[in-house]
C-alpha cells in the first residue's frame, strides 16, 4: 500500500457520515446567504443614516439662475477701461513667494525667485500702472471651488469640496458667461477644470490639459507657454486665459522645500516678464493664484498659508490705477512675510474685472470692486452705484433682511450710499451683507440631522443585539426570519410614507421622492429586525444583557473602556487634534496589560475558552484527542505559553512604538509635532534601504508564525517566498525609480532620467498580479497542510497532518497577504515600513487572543479596530483634507480613469481599515481545527466578531455625529470636527463593505465549505 492509498484511507468516511455532512453543508449555505443578506440590510440602514446626517449638516446654498442684464448696469458706465485682458493663473501662488524676504528668513527653494511683480509694482508706483495685492481665498481651498468663487463672486460651501474631481458646467451667472454673452472671445489654455466649468463659453481653439496628475510637472506649463507664444500677438481673442500648474504640482509631489520648486518659480518669473513685454497699451494683465499651500505643499483647508495667494494687475498705460489714500508704505508692508500687507478677497475680482471690461457684474456676486482700480472720484461714485444696484437686486430677489439688531444701522448706511455714492460706505455695506449671507448659509437642517443620529443609534443597538447579545445559536435560528420580515416591512412602510408624501405635500422630513424612499426603507429595516428579536426577548432583557456582557470579565471591561475613550475624543478639539498620539497610547497600554497578564498572573483561568484542542504531539492525528485534553483550555497557562505570550506582547509594544515614529502633522499641532513622513524622507537612501529590508523581514515574520503550528506547508512557501517576496522586490524597484526621479543629488541631477514607462509597466504588472491573479489562485483553495506518514506499519494507517491545527487560519491569512501586497503598492515607502510593522502587530494580537482564550471576547475585534486607526495615522494620514495623498492616484495611469484612479486613493487612505476588516475573521479561525466546531457555529462566531468591529466603527461615527452637531458654531468646526465626522463616516462605509462582501460573503463562506469538503466528502 503506497502513500496515496494511506491518504484515501485516513480521509475516507462512511455513506451515513457523507449524508449527514451534505445535510449540514446545505444548512450552512442557507445560513451563510441569509447572514450576508442581513448584514447588507444593516449596512443599508447605516448608509441611509449617514446620508440624512450629511444632507442636514454639510451646508449648501441656494443658487439663483438669474442673469445680470446690460441695460440695468452698463447705462451707468462709460467706455470700459480696457479693450482686452490677459488672465494668468499660477496655481498655488502663495503670497510670500512673490515678495522679497530677508535672507536670514528666506528659503532659497521658494523665496525670492519670483521678483518681477513686486519690482514692477515698486518701479511703477508713481505712474500707477501696476498693483500687487495679497489675495485672500475662502475655504475650501481646492482649485475647482476657487475658480467658482473667482468667476461668480459667490462663496462655495464646504460640501462643494467633494466635487473637486467632478466639475460640471457652472449654471449660475459668472464672468466668463457674461463675456460670452457680450460677444467677447475667451481663449483658454491650461488646467482642464476650466473646460469642465465653462466649456460652452470658451473659444473652440482653446487647449485644455489634464490637470490632476500631480506627478507631471511640466506638460501643462510648457503647453501654456507655447500657446501664449503662438497667440498672444493675435487679434482673435478679447480675453486670453492661461492656468499653470507646475508650482502646485511640485508642492504636492515634493513639498515647497525642494530644488524643483525653485526651477518652476524661475520659469514662472521669466514667463510673466515675457507676457508683460508682449502686451499692447489697451490690454490689462491679471496674474493671480487661486490659493496657497501649507508647509507640506498641500491645500484644501483654511490655514493662513493655504488662504494667502497673490493678485497682480499691470498695464503699459500709466494712470490706469489709483492708490490707497492713507500711506502706501504702511499698507503695502512686506515685513514678516507680508503678514500686514494690503489684502482683498478673491470674490472682489469679479466685480472689478466686470467694470474694467465693460460687462455686467454677475448676478450672484457678493464682492466689492478693488479700490485702487478707480483713480478719480467720479469713477468711484460710478463704481459704487453699479455695484450697489447689483447687490440690492440680489438681496431683493433672495428676499434677505438684516437682523433686527443691525437693520436700522444698515438702512442708514444705505441711505447715505444712495445720496452721496460714497465708496467707503458702500464697501462697509457689502461687508455686512456678506457676513449676513455667510450666516444664512450656515443654517443647518435639524430634521435631517436628528433623523441621521436616531437611525445611526438604532442601527448600533440592532448590531449589538444581533451579533453579540443574542447567542449565536439562537441567531442561527432567527436568521431565516429576518430577510422576509425586512422585505415585507420595507414594502409596507414605503407604501405608507409615499401616501403621506403625496397627501401632505412633502413634509420637511421627507422632502423629495428619494429621501422619502430612503426614510421609508430605513423604517422597514428597523421594524423587520425588531419583530424576530422581540418575538423572543423583551427590551428590558436587551439592556440587562448589554450591561452584564459589557462588564462580565476583566478583558470585556478593558475592551469597552477603550471603545468609550476613543468615542469620547470628539468631545474636545484638542483630543481630536491629538488622536494619533492617543490611539497609539491606547494600543501600547493594551500591550502592557497583556504582558502583565502573562508575566504576573500565571494562575488566571479563562472564562471565555473556545473549544479547541490543546497543542500536543497527538493533535491532527487520526487518533484524535481525549476528553481531558479537549477541555484543557480551563487549565492555567503553561510556562512556555506564558513566555510565548510575553514575547508577542513585547513585539506588539515595540512595533506600535516604532510605527508611531512615522508622523504627518496637523497644522494645529504646531511646534509640538515634528513631521517625519515627508517627501524628502520618502525619497531618502535610508528609507529605500528599509524598503529593501522588508522584502525579507515580512516573509520571515509570517513564516515564523506559520511554523508555530507547522503550517508552513504546501501553498504557504509559494505564497510567502515567491508571491510576497517577488511583489515586495518589484515594489522596491518601483519606488527606487521614483526616488531617483525625486533626488536632488548633484551627481544624479546632471542626468535626466525618464522612468515613466518603466514605472507604469511595473505598477500595472504588480497590480494585475496582486489584485487579480493571486486572488484567483486563492479561490482554487490553497492548503497549508502536509500528510506526514511516520508509521512503517501500513496496516495501522497512522499519519500526522502537519498544519492541521491551524488549517483555517493559515489558508485565510494567504488572502490577507494578497490584500497586503495590493495595498503596499499604493503606499509610499515610509508607509510600507509601517504596514510591515502592522503585519507583526496583527499576528501578535491573534496569538495573544488565542493564548488568553479570548476568541469570543469583545477585546479582540476592538484591538484590531484600534490597530486600524493607529496605522491610518502612521501611514502618513490625518483626518484632514490636505493630508489625502492624491498623487498616488496616478501610479497606474497618467489621467483620471475610473475606477483605477479612485481605487488607488481608496487603497492608500483606507488600507489599514481594509486589512483589519478582512482579518477580523482570523480571531475565530486562527488555530482552529476543522473537527471541533460545526460550520454554522463557526460562521456564527465569525459574524459575532465582525459585528463587534462594526460596532466599534459605528459608535465612533455616532459620536462624531453628536459632537460635530454640538460644536456646529465652534470656531474650528469646519477645520477639525467636520473633517473628522466625514472620516468616521467613510471608515464605517469601507469597513461595512469589506466585512459584508469580502470577509463574510466571499472569504469565510468559501473557506469553511472548502475545508469541510476535504475532510468530509
């Protein structure tokens, strides 16, 4: 008898056993499907809650479609000051880039490189032919929103920031539309955002360029320069617009403190000088930035560096501009980086250019013309009357009234304006009117906010009840009831609410067919879940059970404590700002507690033991284990287990501490935080060396954990030594090429390498293998076991299955490796180092949970959830818009391509959450032999642990809902609390999708059925 016969004999079963197995697996398939459906309904309820809350909290403004008419404004105007205009936008042109900075304070990479504008302003101050001003943007400081403000004169709200990658044609009245309506030809070149916003109003000869590929520093700028060379002297245009992106892209790619920034600024300086020389006497030159950039080179928030931009106006004809009357030197003061320099709002440019070019001021404009542009009292009075007519027409149409405490004062100011046409009084009226509009647009929809909070709270209660409070055996019996009840009640509630909707004509709560459907569906899901629960249990039992289970033992108290502390961080802006340090402290503290447990409490007995066999030489053999061995989980930990547990605790502490050294700082953290996750660090030789080391360290780490259970068999060496090492090596090559491109080494800078083709080839090959090929391979069912025939007496049929004890966990972790390889590609080198540490942290947590017999305790999923947030911060992220690493979107493609570009950003931003959401099943599956628990029981316990992880993220999301509403009038609400709420909501969405469709629907169901097929069929 050969080895193959022995294998068949060992794994053979009787006909009755096969029949029992088939019945069992059919029940499992049904339960598995119904569990997925149930989780889908719970996820839908939470998504509806997020939608309602976002609708109520993320402000939007009412946009009027009215168009300003020429007859009401231009009758007051004499001939325009300029026949033509050249408008040059230099993206991210921060104000301190264009003024002289003292040498001892200056940074040579981004200071004193653009001097043409300030020099010309100073040289022509007597002739009044140029003007340089600080140009203050309104948040959010994203390009699309700034272009809206620069052309409409209105204020985009916070929610508009989300549309930065999806600009649609502006329907409201704007400067470009007015130029088009008055037969002026607008010729454009540069950032294709203009084409998306103003396409119907631009010349057919315009030349838009792809704008969002921040790795491309030269294509757009060279295109703008070449286009201007060809067209600036022609008569085919009335307004020539160019939008350069090089300075902004250098900031995103390298940060401002990089030699490439100096090269770009020098290019801009020379180009502006060329344009100035090319103008005729009747053409106005406008050079401006749309926003600034912070110290990391990013923008989107409201820090002073992001808000301060530049406005320069120039004409070859003297006397076109006036000057401020109260002392030029004090007003145009460049000391302290120009902090006290004369500034104007960006929305003021719209009315200014409209009056300069002789077109009506756009209807929704809220700005006031720049005072220096009108150099005689008559011009000032005419400007005041035209602008006031536009503002009052807008106020009348919107039916706006000043509050009672300001009404009388504003009416007196208005009377003075109408009588004397005083520009100063008009400007004061405009400022007060602008503040009133801001207050008006800051009105929240409390119906929707309350609905969102209540629905999220109910979803939290249902999630806890179904996945944790009710025993999994009972839930298995209830699962067939949930789906029919939810579907039935959703249909009934939709019928009822649509009847209410049409009878009562759109109540405030359900204003709109879509919102009516969502609200009715949410109510149907809630009632459908409650009917099976309250058919067996009372509401009082739920709360009593919650109190008992939350504090039933030591580790449950620790887990709930961590959850409550994290949720309470949002009660303070200081706690929210320092969340990265706090979650690191919590995770390190938990490592210390487990170390204390293993070192000083050797006789502690577990009350949450999972029925798994004890490690011994008989495990996995055909002889099985005796009853005393099977029940050995109630015994104290052995000396070896305590040593092993102590080792894993120390690994967890050290890896957490090392990962915390990789930081990106928020602006609010100030000098208390020193960023280490910088462009220079990610391109440094020592960082590349660390990436080279992880090629060997990550596989060795995983191999060590697999060897603990003899699971390094069969597919494991192929996955770990071939796939993982190979992908890490190719990944190292990719980022090394990127580092060479970014290097400022004087030797390398003499050689201009173009690695674009090589990088795209490597990246696409890696993505194809890690995202598609390896997962197809995993679907084939790779096993990490080996049959070891150790008895020469073939009649005894004795053999050992190596890796039997961890057959579930070892195979499942191969899927985690696939995801790990995919995510590493889209993370920068220091983030890859952090993720390699995360691999150690994850496996150490699984070993600790197994040694302490905490597989059914809430502490396991909560610690994994805490790990995901700790790694989010240590991979170069913060809960702020500027910290999003948009540049990784172009690793696989040069242009925005759905879904590749979007997937790249998602994997980069939410990589740790995806890994944890997939790995939470390992709490149950790690070191779980196949002959102890039935498939349905195993599935129920996995769902229970997934439910705890979802509970963690749901509670954080609910807490962010409550506290961002509480702080809605806080000074920092849009800078701190609102981005954190958005991040919490996105984390919950990502975790829900991965858990429902990845962990439960795809991985767990296939794995359990595959393993049971092998040992029972």
